[in-house]
């Protein structure tokens, strides 16, 4: 079955440093979604990428979708303590569809002052 | 507007018992999906319902079942609970099957 891996599993940074998490799928994805889950909270939708090679920015966050639509990345510039949480990528399979999302393994981000 | 609401927020059950979890989607959303999230892992897809019909099922045993009502709310039922069923159960709603998913706060189920 489809597998979605993320690296790194954990990342500790000093406030102000940059952070990147990488997402790799075993199958081609029709789209990739990114979610953020704060400790004790629920996943919150951040963005959806659909096109091959697509790049989208949200303030300090930059999202990329790979040319082969099998990988993606999230980059945060100048992290802040409010960025703390676990970041998940998620995507349906090419033959799937609907919100039968396969979530990645997640990257837990900790930001220290 | 209210977001996705789930009830109860916390639940403790004994092995072998049955549990029913409830979810009310965002008004106007017709798709409801259920996920199980074990501590330290990403959410695992259980079911998707759209327009009151099951549209997808994850790799979970038949002890897990769900349904969607005419008002688009949904229930997840788990029979013969096992210790391994202890997890956060998340409900997500979306307008269509392929649009972004909005998650509820989840039901924390503990099986003892």
C-alpha cells in the first residue's frame, strides 16, 4: 500500500533559525496537503498543492510539490515559538480520491528561545 | 460558524465493551471522514462518507463501523474493544470529497 515518509522525525531549533521537513510518497500523488498539529490539539489544514513543481508561500512558510508529484517540502523561515507542533503531509493516491488521506509520519518541531 | 464538533471529548472503556463516537460536520459540508491517531503517529484513515454513502474504508477490522445521517452528522462504532484501540479518534469534514479537510478536536478513547 501507499506509504508516506517524512524526515526528520524530530527537529529542535533556536528561535530565528530556519526549518525544513521533507515528505516522500511511495506512489504518485494527485495532490499533497500539509497540516499542523499543536501538542494536545488536532490537525489544522495549512495548504494544498496540486500542480507538478508548484510552490506556494504563506508568510514565513514555503511549500513545494515535486516535479514527479511524489515528494514535497515545507520550509519555515526564522522560526518562532508559535511554530511549535508536528507537521504532517498527506495525500490521496492517484487511484484513490476523496479525502482518504494517507498521512506522513510527521516531523515534530520544537523551538527554543 | 461552528467548526467540526465531536463528542465525547474523552472516554474510558473496558476491554470487550462497545463505543459510539459522534461527529457533526461544518454546516454545508457533505463529506465526513474518520481517522485514528495513536500517540506519536500520524492519523490513519478509517472511513469516508459522502452524501450518506460509504466512499472509502481503511485497513481496519470489521469491529469498526460507521454511518452518516441525513443531516450529514456521523457516528463511528467500535465493538469488542481491545487495548490497542486506545487512541485519538478524529473526524474531518469537507464540502466535497476532494477538498480540504477540517478536523474536529477529537475523542480521546482509553481502553483499560
